[in-house]
């Protein structure tokens, strides 16, 4: 579990080896490379993930997914956790 | 972390998902070992074993259901002549494979080929950090075989193999040695709970951790939890205090299940018994059909009351413990786990109970060449019909 600050101003995407299975509560993520499973615990966080590729920044993706401003820090923490386990990566990096 | 959660994840999972998160698939009951605690009472191949084509159809279905990985076991899965083919087939269909093996077929050549394959995890079973402790339950020579396989994998450059340990009263004081062993081979340690299932029903009394060892294990897991895997199998220990990392609930028929070598679908890997058989994927229209429509699974996904445990203040931590552990020790399913850490297990075990008879047994009738000796230390029970007044008399003999 990482506590690193998450760069909301960077461009992010799902790691190419990650598969997404939508669920009522959100989604399951599976990373075929690290063979690790993660749970996306809200449908809105899934919407954020789905918005990442087209968004210039993670902040924009959150806005597009309808994340209310007061909840942005919580979403940044969730994204930081996903970044720490390589489920998402910066678009500049492969 | 979850600002607009639908339900807490645990509750979502207790109601069941449209597809399992992962599942265990025992590919064969054939095994070259005869471990005394084998969950599936393996030994002999079942003649009705799924064919290669039938296995491929299962993988196709898992791909459609987005089951991301399967835990493949047995028996010894690598005994199947089509094992390596099925491994490649699964990987090509985006179904990751974690397979458990005793290591007897992981030659240097095979290890090199595995090192070149993505999406495959290898778990080497080892139930002692020393040959003495391991071979006691897994059979003579099995320690050297497992360590040889780890050596081959490490030499071939296969990274992060798993050393899979079933925790017994004999190996729980070796946890640090297991970690050192894992470090030596660049492997990760995986600890799981001993269940009284399969041949384990006959040996559980002698092997399961003592109550004071449970506490030591809990503390060790709290300290080292980030370095070891547990398959989330110790949730009954969470009643000691803070919950352990992972999912603290019984996933049987809700988020996990087991497919056995003949295509029978059971609620979980530790519940190979008619009582927990949801159906057969050949006879009942495929795996998805069984998963989604079996009456047994519907029952397991219905809200549970907690039964005798409902009034216990720790119920939210342990959720009543392991269904299979209760069933195979003859305890009521809505009561405490036999290893309840709040001490409700022992009185339950002391009451009158009937241990259920096994509903399948693929053990070899004749002792294997490398059969462990544990069972031979016990004496056969006296028949209820024995008339000799001394039938039951056992003079004390120094050991």
C-alpha cells in the first residue's frame, strides 16, 4: 500500500497487461504480468479508469467521471494504490 | 477510499458474483505421492477424467466469463500427458494459470520452458522447512524433490515461484526457516490452513496447530503479512483482533469454487463431498450454468444468520470460520469453527458428533513406494463388534 502522492496532473492509463471485469460494486482488475488482483470498489472509480486514456490528466478523468471536488483526494489515494501495484501507469512510460 | 460504495465488498461477495474471482481446478486424481493430509484423497487416476477437448472447452468458457486465473492442482497435475498443452492453451486464451506441484517433473529443461512463459505461476508444495518435518507427511524423498525443483526454477531464471505450505503443528515453529528458504530461491512463501478434508479427515487431530500456536501464527502474519501469501485462508484467526490482510470471509460458492477431474463442481477446494457438489459441467450444461443456477450455490449466497455464533462479538471478524472445517469434523455449519480462536471450538468438538463418511476416495489401495509413515504409527480402531474383553486394552509401551 503506497502513500506516495499521486500526480493528478499527469496522463495515465491502464497497464496493457491489465484486464477489467466490470461488477455491480465496481470491477475486478487482474494484472497478467504480476498475477495480482485488485478490486475497484466503486462504479465511479471504474468510470475514472475508463476515462483515463482520453483525458489529458488524471484530474480531467475524475472530472469526466463526475467525481465531486471534495472527494478528489480519496480518488487520488485510490489511484495511487493502483499505480503502486502497476495496475495503472503513466502514459509516457510503457 | 470508497466514497460511493454500493455495499461493503465483503457483503457484495457474500451475495455471490456472476463468475468466480478465481477457481481451483483439480486436473487429475492421479498422484505419485500419498500425502497423509491430501484434500482430495488423490492417488489413482479416475477413468472418467475430462478429456483434452473437454478441458479446452472449460478454458473457453472461463475466458468468456472473464475468470482471470485458475489454481490448477490435483493429484499431481503434471502427470496428465496433456498438462503442458493445457497450460499453453489457457495462457493463449487469457486465463492465467497458477499450478501446484510436488516438483517431481520440474526438470531443468521444463524449468527453462516455464521461465519463458508469461502468465504462469508455479507453487511447489512443501510442508516442512526440513526433510524430517516435510517427509513425515508428504513421504520419503519429497523434500529433496521439491527443493530440487526450486533449484531448477531459480537456475532457469523463473522468478518468484511460490513455496506453498500447509500449516501444521509440526511446521509452525519453522516459519522463519521457510522465509529463509524462499529468499534463497527468490521465491515467495505461501501459507495455508490445514483442513480436515479428504485424507486430512484422518490426520487432522494429530496435525492441526495447537491453540497456542494459532496465536503465534496470527502475530507472525500480522508482522510478515506483506511478504507472504495466504490465499486468504486464515480469516478464522481475525477474531484475535485486527483483521488479517485479504478477504475475511468464506468464498465457497460465492466467489470461488472447485472443478474436480471428472467435471464435478464443488463449493470450494476443501469441500469435495456430495454435500457440497453443485453439479457436473458435462451433465448440467457447462460450468457457467452450474455456477449461476445450482440450488446449492443459491443457498450459499443467501443471507446467513450466524447461528450459534451470531451473539459472539467477534462474528464480524471471522464470519463463523470455515464451512469445510466444520463439516468434516462433524460440527454444525452455523456454529463455531473447530479452531475458533475464542475457544468455542473445543467444547463443540467435545460434544457428540458424527464425522461424515467420505463420498470419494482415490487413494491407492496398496501403499505406494514412497508412502509417508504417519498413518502406520496409529493403531486400527477396535471394531464395535469385537467381543474379546481385552480387544481395547493397550498396555503402555515406552516410545
